[in-house]
């Protein structure tokens, strides 16, 4: 069985590499009908992040938390909020209204249910 390991620094690096292309792609909005507020989404992101960070192993719960964190991050970005800025240390990153130098989560395919 292939082991999937998600590293926070790698995830943030992907956000940085996605840069402006992700911002443009997210103008299409993956979650246009979502009813959650930004505070509700950031709280959900924090909970998923806590479950994802620093937990070793191949537990399904860990993988689901890491994927959920990305979904919440993309939804928050769509509402004009970003986590961290270019060149900022991970430890000091916080949610803020997006600016030109803000990091964004890359868009992704959401499966049809």
C-alpha cells in the first residue's frame, strides 16, 4: 500500500507556486452556493489543520483532515481571505483579506456526488 504523507511546508510551497494562476482560476468559484461564513470556514480549517499536522501514520482520518483543510482553504480564498504572504514564516501566517502578495490554496477537482 502506498503511503501518503502531507507535509505543511510542502502544502504551503504548492500554494506559493500556484500563485497568480490559482487566484485567476478561483475567480470561477468552486463553491458559489456555500452558506458558511468566513469565520465558520476558518474555524473548520483550524480543526482540520490540527488533525492533519504532525500526525504520523496512514489513518484515513488524517488523510481526510488534510484533504478537508485544502477544501476549506480554497473556499476561504474564494471569499477574499488568504493565509500568509510571500516570504512570511509559517509560524507567523494568519488569515487576512487577500492582497497581491498573499498565498492562496490551489484549486482542485471536487468529485461529483
